């Protein structure tokens, strides 16, 4: 029986044994000198695991933020010659856990982002009515198939192809609702689920649905596997031994010279080195949507980088996530299918240090901006570029070119089945309560980008950084589970309390979608962990470029705080296309 197990102790173990000392990650020796520069603290005195899961999700997020702090301190030392003893960082355990859903903590003038007014503000971004229409929104869920397996369908911000696949009308007005739901004037989410589930279970087996979804209709989706079963698949065999992230020097770039940080084109904005941010002068182009890729860019912005986020008014977005992920960025409107905007994008690339590619695999290639072309730009200007490739399925394997989302990775790798097992559903996948893999990939990608910047500064060359949702899920699964006694404590107190049934707030099943999960976890946190969730010291304020009136945005502070600079955002959050497409 384990008697001593704490979040900071386990996070330290993950940092030292599974991150800094992983030979596959190849963290340069320079950074290892700073492994003792991080300290853990918890304003709410949180030391034991409490999230409703058996996986080491909290511990991993804390450890990854510690890794980010170690790498940041190493760059501060390299760039400003700051003495090692002067570089210390505090990792706020509370903020690291809450960061797994930082979008929920964003406020506009104290109003939460799920308020009716702010939901209405974001409706214009929902071009295909995938959020506002309960019929189309219901396509994204786990369903049962004819062969008694589970399959995750995802509408990918446009449910039309998926509805075509299922042989269902694209528009809810073409349905005879009275016939479908004779006793319901306004069908509930559960009613729609049952309707879809019955349809799919009668018509499709899991293999057919997998091929049709991904290969014919180009939607995202996957058969749900248990972890051991996934490892036996061709894709599982291909990626199970890969590292958490990969950094590869692009072969044709070996002659490109080192680019020291203090040779960045932007003049330092501070008169002394003490308050200068580690990434001042670094220019980042963010081509990504929905959490994972955008979080990479958001973290780099908090470290001082100038980040241009590329958006297009002709494509759908999910404004709920954009409110938070656009913190610190300049959002510019470019249609990369048009010749004039391609030329503008070319001019931006000419000065970029980093480009984040979080689009569907192959999209930038089809638009004329392949990795080979980006490498060619770097060769032409005699200055290396770092390409951060964030995707769902990983760096290799037969599924690597499929589009995917957090839920897809969780269902494919076995995380969803593991969550179901924890909740007492041994043969039923249940989605995690947070978009965990999304946020963990965001922190991971930022760490990898820092490591690649160091290599460019000391070795020269261009670099390809690869990170994925499946790889972070496999990392979690390989770490194993929290001790049984802590699992039982969580279950008894919050899930299976016979003496206080009102405490059993986390009873979920495979048909509960991500929105249901989010509502359940926040009910759970507010009921049992008010001092953690409602602590105003975890919130910072900045300006907003949303809407017609001046608004102040409240956002969750970075879990890593540094004694030599303020890790915050120089600019606030902004709506799509607010800035001109040029470097400031």
C-alpha cells in the first residue's frame, strides 16, 4: 500500500526521469544545469490527486510546465548571461491543473465566455451551424455500431459530409420531427443521440464506418480501442515507441549559420537585461485552430514572441476557444487560396522564425507552402526556420495523414476506455472531462519549440518539430495509474458516496459529449474545490479587441512564474482579422 504520494513529488519524478533524462527527447546538456531551478507551490495547499481519473494527468501537466520553466531559464542564461543562481521559477500546482481548461476561466468584464451574450457574439463564426444547431452538433459523439463496437464521429466544424455519409439530410428543417419524436416538441440532446445511435447501429459496422468516414468523406473519426488492443494495430505498432516529441534538423539546412538570440532583428524593448523576455524579437506565424496548436502560439507569446495568427473569414471557427487562444496574438485575415494573399503570406514567411502548422495534414502543401518550400525560404535568406508540426495521429504509421481531434486520439489510443473503467464502465469508452491531450500538446509543443530555437542559436540550420495528440496520450498511458488507494478515495468521495448521493456529480457514460463533460467537471470542482477554482490570485487582466466597446479580459495566469521577467501578454485577445497582415 502506497502511503506517500504527492503531486509535486510525482511531477518531479516525471520531469527528471521521463522528460529531462529521456534520450529520445535529447534535451541539450546546457538545460540540465537548470533542473533544480523550479519549485512547486499550491495556494490551495493541494498535494494529493483529486481529478476524477486514474491517469496521471495533473502530474503530467505540472511536470511539463516545469520542463518549460527549465528550458526558459536555459535560454535566459544563454541570451542574457543571467547567472544560474539568479534563475528560479515557481510552478503553481493549482494553475497547472486549471490550465487543462483555461478557456473556461476567461471573462469579459467579469462575464464568463459561456454567457448568452458571448455565445451570441461567437455565432457568426459558426458558418455551418455545427454548434448552434442541436441536430448537426449531435454528429460529434461516440456511437455503437452493428458489430457491437464503439465509434467516435466528429463533425470537424462542418457536419455536412458526415450527414451525407450516414444518409441523413443536411438541414434539420427537412426532417419530420413530429414523426421522429412524437412526444417531444423540443428534442433534447439525449433524444438526438438515441436517434443517431439507432440509425448507426442498424446500418454500419465499425470497419466500414471507419473507412467511409476517413477515406471517402474526409471526416474525422475512429474505432474506440482499449490500450492493449490499440498497441496491436498497425498504427499502434508504428508509434508506440516514439518519443513525446521529435526535433529533426532539416538535411538541406546543415550549412545555415547559427542565429544567436541577441541578433534578432527587433531591438530589445527594455533598458536592462533583467526584465527582458526570453523570446523578444522572435517572430511566429500560427496556422492552427482549436486549442492544441493555438496554445503553442499563446505560450510563445507569453514568453515575448511576436505571434501572427492566420485566419480566414471564409472558414468556420469555434469562438469559445478563440477568446482564450488569441491572447497575446495579432490575428490577421488571409485567404491562402487567393494569389494576392499568398504573396502577403510569402512576405511574412520571409521574416518568420517559427511557423506552427496545426491544419489538417497536407493543407499547407496543397496551398503551395510545403515543408520543402519553407526550408527553401530559409536557405534563400540564410537564416534557419523552425516548423512546428502539430497533428492528431503522430509522426509515422498508416493513419498519420488523417485529420483528427482530441476526442479522436483519446478514443483511438485507449484513454477513453481507461476513463470509462475508472468510472465503473469496464467495457465502455467515456471521454475525458477536459480537452486534456489538447492542452498537454500545447505545452509540449512550446517546450519543443524552445529546444529547437536553442539548437538554431548554437548549431545553425532549420528544424522540424513534431508533436501529436496520440503521442501525449501514449505518454500518459505509459506512466501508469495513480495508486489504487487514491483512486478509491476519489471514487468514494465524489462518485460513489452512498451516504451523500448529492455528492455523486460525476456519473457519465459513452453518450455524454464534451459539453456534458465540461459541465460535470466544473460542477465537481465548484462543489468540492472552491478555494482552487475561485481564487482571484490565479487571474490576470488585459485588454480586449472583441466587440464594439472596451472590455477587460480576465485570464488564467501562467502556471510558471519567473523571478527575472513577467510572463504575461503584451497585448490582449482579439477577434479574427483585427490586425493588418504585417509584422509590427
